[in-house]
C-alpha cells in the first residue's frame, strides 16, 4: 500500500484483490468493514444480477401498488 490519504479505501481494495484470488471467496467483495488499531473485521457480500426490466413513470409509485400490479400480470 502507498500509505495515502485514504487508508481504509486502500485496505478495502487490497482485501477485494485477495478475495478474487481465492476459490472459496471468488465473486465476493467487501461489504462492511471495521478497521481498528489492532483488528480488521470484514463482512463479505456476494452481489447478484437479477434479470428483469424497468419502467420510467412520471409519478410516485407506492410499493404495495407495484406488488399488486406484479401479481395481476402473473409475472
């Protein structure tokens, strides 16, 4: 590490590089991270891409309205 102005970002990037090199952690990346004086705790996340489509609307939509629309369309 270069010891720059953003040490936590550098640590996160280094951990992400290590995760890509290990078969058990392949596809994972740093989610939450706690960096203390004598401890480093990292919670991993595994992002997933969900196929689908989106629609742009001109109004605010209630989440329950969206759920009802989804049930009616039988998707």
